[in-house]
């Protein structure tokens, strides 16, 4: 009995047409710098430091649902490449739908202010304590 059920399951799996899979992209950015820090300006307590500057790893994708409707998703997390690869969860994570109406998403995302400020901060000074 078990052999016939197994054979039926294998036959059903082989007969099922392959459907289109989601277009998934794995991406990342290792942003590391070597910084020279001179606390008093005289060189008495100066030191070199390897700093993590918002390194990240993520996955994003789009799945066509048919009828002009698509599912979209993104999951990104920060990675501290200088501290043993600690994962931070303060990065964008969302799912949503995209179609003729635009895009509707739910989850943690960047604000419009962040996108504007990120364009003007070309030297990435916003995340450093000066």
C-alpha cells in the first residue's frame, strides 16, 4: 500500500507543470573603512580603527501573479563585518502587491526623508559621531 501511494505521489509531482518562480536577487554591500582617530588633536591618544559603515545583506524579489498583478518582497539586515558578523534588524523588510494602481507594501521601510537625506549625504557622514 505504501509503495503505491509513494508511486502515485512521484507521478503526480512529475506530471505537475513547472510554474514560474519568483525573480529573486541576493545582494549585499561590505562597507568597511580604516579610520585614524586623534581624540585630543595632539596625537597623544591617536589610534587606528577598522569601522563598519552600514554593511548589509538582503534578498528581494517579484512574483508575477497574473492579470497585471505582482507580489513584491524584500528582507535586508545589517551585518557588522568587523565584529564577528553580528546581524542587525534595523533594515527594510516588507511584502506587498504591485499593479496598475501602483505599489502597496506592509513592513519596515525607508521614509521619504531618508531617501532625500541619503542623496545629499554623499560622504556618508550622517552615521558618524563628529
